[in-house]
């Protein structure tokens, strides 16, 4: 079990499958292109059953920006 920060734009509910994703910091002016400078960050989001990036299952509810408990997949 691990506690992570919900970095997705949506709420994650208990029982949802969770996958990793590369999240990019958006430019201040609202561009959707990734900035060339700065690190890429790994985030989480809800997943489909067939996703190859699944890291575990949510054990608790979390709104965006709140901590969430995950049961890691072996």
C-alpha cells in the first residue's frame, strides 16, 4: 500500500484502477504544447482494464490534489 497525491484532473473513487502518466506543466499563457525546459513529471489517473500502465487499485476517495491510498499491483 502507498499514499500518493491525486495529480489527475478528476476525482478517483475507491476501487478504481489507477495508471501512471506523464504530466507536463502547461505554459502560463495556456498553450497545450509541452515546454522544452523543465522536468517531466509522473502523475496518476484512472485507467481502463486493458491499459498496460496500471500501477494499482484505489483504496480511498480523493479529489484532485488530495492524497489517495493505493494498493500496488505485483
